[in-house]
C-alpha cells in the first residue's frame, strides 16, 4: 500500500504535468506577454536591489540583484514562498559557511562537509526546498574570494539576500496589484458595454 509520502509525490508530479500541459496550450502571443511581464518584474526588482545595495556601500551588491532575479515569480504568493526559502537557505548556509571558514579554513574537505551539513540541516528541519539555497550560500561563503572576517561576510551575504528578496516581493506585489486593477477596470468596461442600449 502506497504511503502518504508516495501519494504526495504522485500528486506533485501530476500537478507539474498539468501545469506544463496548460502552459503549452497557451497561445504564443500570450506566452510572450507573460514573459515580458516576468522579465520586467525581474529587471526592476534586480535593479532596485542593486541600486539600494550600492547606495548602502555593499562590497558586492550584485548578490542582491542575483537574489531578486532568483526569487521572482509571476504571483506574489509564489515569490513570497521562494523568498522565504531563499532567506532560510541563506541563514543556514551562512551559519554553516561561517563554521566551515572558521574551523576548516580553505580546505576542500571542509568545503564538502560544510555544504553537506547545510543541505542535511534544511532537510532535517523539514525545509528541503531551502536546501539547495543553503548549499549555494555555503559555497559562496567558502569559495568566493572575500575581504574581512568570515562573520562579517556571512552577515553581509544575509543582508544582500534579504534586500534582494524584499525588492522582488515589493515589485511583484505592485505588478500584481496593477494587473488586478487593470482586469477589474476592463471587466467593468465590458459589463457596461453589454448593458448599454
């Protein structure tokens, strides 16, 4: 008899297949419009995050821009969920990366153990969706050349990730609000035309 985990996995696969089938059925002009909206959202969020990080004299403001692009989704709810995962992954990866930098230095074995620890911790805390992001943050902490003590680098990365996620969520919320207002107005105009003599 299949377990609840197998049922859940089967449901996820079915939902993903349905979504892909739905997206393939959308006409090309509509897909291009959606793509343009997503591109606009990602570029505005990344630009805002980069500009703010630069104004705050961040050493590597591009991490904020990368994060904003990474978490941008079409809906606010999806962006918020991915932003939460990004933030948790950055926290876990930052702490593990800090421990790896302090305890293991620049040794490759310390790097491997640190990334594995970040991924395992995310799964153990039942936030597997943040696991890869934790591994990425630990990798950044240990492999990207840094200036300053490891604790400072960890805090700066977390700050840049937070800035990127906040900018992406704000832009997504504004675009979603604008779309809802536009659709309501279009529906009202269409209803008025139908009732007009």
